[in-house]
C-alpha cells in the first residue's frame, strides 16, 4: 500500500464509470479509502440515498472503503464558495478521525483547486480524466448510456405502459415495441392466474390480490435489466376494472390495494389502445365485452382519469398502431 488513509470526494450526480475507475484505483493505493458524497440539499440533485446506495453497491466487496455523506445548503455550485469549503473540510477531517495522507481527484481539477487549499497537509493525487462527464450525462443520459454502471441505469429507465380493453393488441404491441427498442417488457400478470378455475368468471379474491402484487414485483425486477425503456402490458387500474366486471366478492379490499399500488406507480408514457380492430376470441375472452367494446373501453379510460393519469389514444390498423406507438416513444426519448 502506498498510503494509509486516502479520500476521494464528489457529488456523483450521477455516478459514472469514470468515478468507478477512480474509486477502484484509489482503494488499491490505500489501507483505508474514505469516499465523500457531497450533497447539495437545495440544488435539485439525485436523491442522496440513491447515490449512497450506488457507491455502496459498487465498493462493498473491496473491504477498505467507507462512505461519508457531506451536506450543504448552497443554492448553486457557484454559491459553494471558500466559506463552505473550509467548514466542510473540517467536517470531513473530524469524520475520518485520522490524518488524511492523500486526496484523490480527477484532472478537471489542478494543484490550485479547493482540494489542495482545504487539505494542505495531504498529498494531491490527480487521476487523468477518461472523457466521461457528469455534466454531459445530465444533459442526455441516453446518448451516453455506456458511461453508466448497471447499478445506475435503472434510475433513468423510462416506463411505457400499454392499456386498453380486451383484444386490442396490447400484448403483441408490447412485445413488438420491446423488440424495436432492444429492451425488455412485462407480460400481463393475470393471464395464467385468471384461468385457475378454468374460467375468469369464478376467480377468487386472492387471485386479484396476487395479480396486483405479482405485476408490481415483476416491474421492480424487470427495470434492473432494461435498456433505457421498459414496456409494461396492463397495470393495477385495469385489474381494478376487472374486479368490478368479474364481481370480486372482496372488491373493496382489493380496490384499496389497487389504489395503493397505483399511487406507487410512475409512468413516463401511457398508450391507450382503442377497440377499433377486430375482436379475436383467444381463450376465455368475454363475449359481454365483445358486444359493447366502446362502453367498457370508456370505463377503463374513466378509471385512468379519476386517478389523474394522462394517456395517448391510439387506434387504426395494427400497422398504424405500431407506427404511432414508435413515434410516441421516440418523442419521449428525444425530450431528454
């Protein structure tokens, strides 16, 4: 080991592979490495707990890394002046509790930076930058996706929900879009569960409960492996519609669960498929819905509106639906 105690600090907003490289190299050079996570409480940064977890997950296996969280109330980075530097440096020194032999930083800083001014008794070790920039990442994380560690990517994944009544092509379109954008998707969780009695007309209350919980769990697991976008077939509000339609005996309890899950759900785009393609009887689809598709489609829309969900209505042929959906997703990604 070259040093006993080292320190590497930053806002890591977001954390990128350049940071990861510096952390590993710094840890290899010290008996103890303290990573200081700078948190600007008033600067609209990524949640500090999220950034802390990123650092922890990427360094927990190393064994000699400790994380210190350092908060300040400066309104902007420009307001984070020498007065803050010196005060925060003393806070860091107290938290470390021993002499800091070396302070690591990237080559966007030099020997006259605040790192040297605040830690004059420590050696300043400068890592050459590798062209990765947090500023550029914040401008467009999707254009620099390869700069992001896998642990960070889920934070930026966009969620696109497809909704609609029976036989409107949701499942096929969900898969087609996932293939088109080279990512993954979530199937409708209720398909198999609804057939446990041979017909969805005899579903048990616990079936609806399981559908709601399983679908949310599937989303949580899928977003970890998504490539910029996650496509989702159906959600808690559609399940809530079927609770009423299929006369769930414990609808109030399951409705409360549905509303709670909906309150947790966040979507960047909702595509609602209109019932203007041919109805295809596939398994146990309802003939009642088939005979009045517009009515039941409107009931689902009203559920969305009552839960303050905005959505884009998509109709026409299957080809037209696909083209419109692709355009809407491209527009979503271009907004960032």
